[in-house]
């Protein structure tokens, strides 16, 4: 509480993104209110109203001079300054103003400013050809390209907009921005033919005007063959706009689950600006979604780059936790929100009464019952930096009465670092959840905290075993998850690589040496003896991804878990595709990005695999948008075309174990024409930056019968076994029941 009061007292430091949508034409598309009514809906609790007021006060105090992401306010501040008369200082000023206008979404003004500066630089060749001049020229090129994106992809989006390789409805109708960008990019390449960034962007720009590949000079052409998929997974069309989920916003969370208890999957999203409204979309059951943010009691609950969901109070309703302040250093001393679901998809903010009201920068959190008492606990990763000093991570133990107590120091997990991902998983199969943390961690690296259980006094403790387990790297990483990619009964570990550049991605596609300038992900295969082995190169995942968000699921219901990586960084020049990899029998991952239509070039963040239309196969929802205030884009919902394989849905309900059944292990033995096989899964929402449904949606391949389902419950230690079950059905399995119950889930 002391920290929170200090944060409120120093609003110029504590607040950041003065979000909402700064470009008026985009604000209307985002369905955000132009003005905020100070009177909150009567359905909101007093505690919720206090949080709404607290968040608004923090947003109002944003100081653009100290916050690189409050770009509209930074523009206002820069314009308030006297323009320097000395030529070099003036050039630096105009370069900074042009860059801020671009980040703020005032793209035409950015083009004018940078064009004028670039014109004057022609009079000073030495300076024009310097690193400064190349930077100005590159900014001018991307400003033109961004103008084309705004005119054609954001305001008048087609189903193929910004999906690599751009074609069909993705080709721009208004081509002025892209053609101007092509002119500047070719000029950059004339001066520096080895400029891989400009070469990549030139090819992208040519796609937007329908002139790729032939319209790109051969010496700079990226061959279409490098984008070819290794397997035809069928086209997953983006239907978000047509079903009411074309949510315009910045980077944020994506959660897909049944929040109102009607059996249909709803959608909960966040956007990272301090005034960006959390939004809730209820599944109507007719193939469309309707926004019910106001009815859900969420009006004024804003911000948050990520969110994680679970039923923390065991009342049968999925709740949500929103950390805040990620990436912001001293500006990120912000409170989180614990949103309790009262039933029917109606939420109240209970952060204060739950004992979670504090102020720290955080992007990642994870629910898990580390002490196996049947109640979900909450781990919150934090971001320490020179600006914040040491900000230890939190481990909130559930007091079973709606409140939590931080036991991180006592348990040995009060870690200090710049953490970006946190996930629970029982990697050693001892019945206790272990904890893995990722981040930008030089020289310490990532952490694997083994759960050592309780001592004689009943106090639980953890030990960092990342070195002996072999999972310390990569040094620059982001999203992460435990999953059993090879169905051998031992949890494996995916750890993304984050560091990289457009040049590194281009080099990777072209197969030339500069690819190693980027950080590649790790796929740690569990060896069953407490150690892991990195098999990323063996299975085809040793590629520069620059992963921010990501998750896993089963695209074709073949029973092998596939991987989708949301890619990018805040820079507008980082137009690299989100990437989909199909798991080919646990032996190889095949890049199916272009075959499936998944290669969105805009910034990828929260991702969920979920059977949104209840037809038996998983669709993919992704929250798209960047960090700078003008870098908004629509979310995407990729509809599964179907592959003819069998499926099974399992809704597990804990009794002695937590109601959400998080941590329960499921082993399904199948009979099929191709022979018997086993599929394993663990209940959870997936990755550290994505929220898939807690119910299990399993692909069964060509199975014609489920011979056996085994479930190991985490708190009770009970093993349930059910035999001889049909495929293509949904079952509810309760920990205290002797038989599963068939669910007749509503279909669209």
C-alpha cells in the first residue's frame, strides 16, 4: 500500500500511455467513447469504482517528456519548444518530431516533416550519407508505407490485409503510400545494396501494390520460394471483422473461454494504453459476438498488456487478473486488477480486498496451485531495471477466503530481474507444480524453480535448478510454455527468442549468415531425469522469430500440438510475419505460415487456440497491435477449414483439487486404423502470453474409439480411469464423480 501511495503521489513518474486512440478516424473504428462519462454504471461495486478512479488519475498524470510511449503528449511537448536555429540541432529536432508524429499515428504530418528534413539534407552530402541521414531516409520510407497501411488495412481492411505474401483483398486500393515507400527504399538500396532491412521492406511494399515478385528488381528480389510452406494445412480465413471481433487496439491480451456459463466461448481482450478499455465480447451462438463490456461492469477498467484467467475462488466462474506497467520502468509503478466473475459474465474489481493492491511494473502472471491445497495461487513476474531498482517477484498464496498473502520471499522465489514470461508446470512428474521464468536476463538467464514441497513446519520452498536442468537460455526471451509436444508423458518447454531485427529475419529466410544476429527459440525436450535437451535445430524451430506472444494447439486434430508465434517489436519497420509451425508426429515442426494464411505482418501478442464455433476443430484468435500509440490494428480470428479428423472435449471440474482443474494431467489412449496411440495434456490456458480455454480440446487423428482416459488430479492425488468412449463428443468429468457426463454444447 505504501508503494501505491508513493506511485499516486508521483503521477509524472507512475503513469504512462495516455492511450485511447489518438487518430480520430481510428477512434471511431475502435468503438471507444469519444468522451468518458464520470458517472459509472450502477452495477459497479464501490471497490470497482475506486479502481476506475485510481486508473483515471494515473492516466491523467502522464508526462510525455518522461514517457517514450505517450507519443501524442510527446508531440505536444516537442511542439511547445522553440525550434533550434543552428542547422544540426534543428535537424535533430525535426528528426525527433517526425519520428514522434509517426509513432503517434499522425502519419501524414510525419511524412511532411521527414520529407522536408530529407530535402535539406541533400544540400549536405556528408551528412546525408551519414548514419543520421540513413536513419532519416529509412524513417521517411516507413512513414510512407505506414500511411498506406492506415489507408488500406486499418480503415478499409480486407480479409487478406497485411498477411504475407500479400495478395487478393490485401492489395492496396490507394497505392500512393506504398509507391512512395518503394521509391525511397530503392534509393536506400542504391546507396547500400547490402541493406537487408530495406530489401525486405521493398518486397513487402511491392506486394501491397500487386507487383511482387516481378516488380522488384532481380538483385533485390526475395524469391517467393522462401515463403513456401512445408505442408498444406488448408487456408484459415480471417473472419474477425465479419463476426464482431475486429477489435482495433494496441498490444494486449487475448483470452477465449466461457465467462457467462452458457457453454459458448467468449472473448476478453486488453490493450496496453492507460485509457484503453478492457473489452468483453459474448458469443451469441449464431456465429457472431456482441460487445458487453458495459453490461459486464468493466467500464473504466483499462490498460494491461496481458491477462490470465482461472477460477481462483472455486465458485464455478472464470475470473481474470490483469498485470500492468510492463516495459515502462519507473513509469510502470501501476496497480494490477483482479476481476472476480460474479456469474453471467459480470465482473467486479476486488484487487484491494484480495490483498493484491500494490504498484510494480509487470507484464506476466500465472495461476497454479503450488501447495496442492485445492485453491489456486498467483505468481506475478516483475521487471526490475535501473529506473526501478530491485522489484522482487510476488507469489500470492490463496488464503481460501478471497484474499492472498505474498509468500515469495519465504518460498525462495522472490527473484529480481526483467521478467517477461511465467508458467507453472510439473516437469519432473512428482505431483508438485514447478515454475519457469523468462526475460531479458544478461547475465543471469532464465529461471527454473523446482518445487521442493513443504518442510517439517509446513512451509513450501523452491530451488532454482535452471543450470542443472539445462534451461538457462536464451538470454533474450519472452513468451514461454510447458507442453508435451511428443506425447511421451513428460512436459517439454518452449522458450521464445526475442532479440532480432528485420535484417536478421530476412537473412534467415534467405539462408545467409546474418540470421545469427537474432535470438532463436529453444525447444527443451524433457529427458525424464530432471534435465532437458534443446532440440530446436533437430525439429526445425531454429529460426529468428522475435516472438512476443504465442501459444500452442492442434490445427488439424491429428493429436500433435502445433505452435503459433506472434512476432515483432515496437519499431514500425519491424513488419515480419507471425509464424505457424505444424507438429509432424513429434519429430519435426513444419512451417505452414503461408499455406494457412497465418503470416500477419502486424505486431502479434496474445494468442488463443479455441473451437470458437463449436464444430470440433480449433480456430485461432490473435490480439494484434503495437506499443506506440498510433500502432493500432484489428485482431484476427482465423477460422479452421476442417481436416476430417476426430476430436474430444473434456471439461474437468475439481472437487478436492482447484475447480478449474489447472494442473490435472490427462492421458488418452486411442484405437485407430493406424494402430493404438496415446495423447497427453495438462489443464491450463497455454502460454505466458495467451489464454486458451481451460477445457481440453483434443484432436484424435483417425481414432475410431477412445479406449481409456486417465486423469491424475493434483490435490487429491486421485487417478480416474474411464474406458470405451466414443469420439467426437464433449464430456464433463468431475473429480468426485464415478462417470463422465456428456455435454451437449451449443453450436453456432
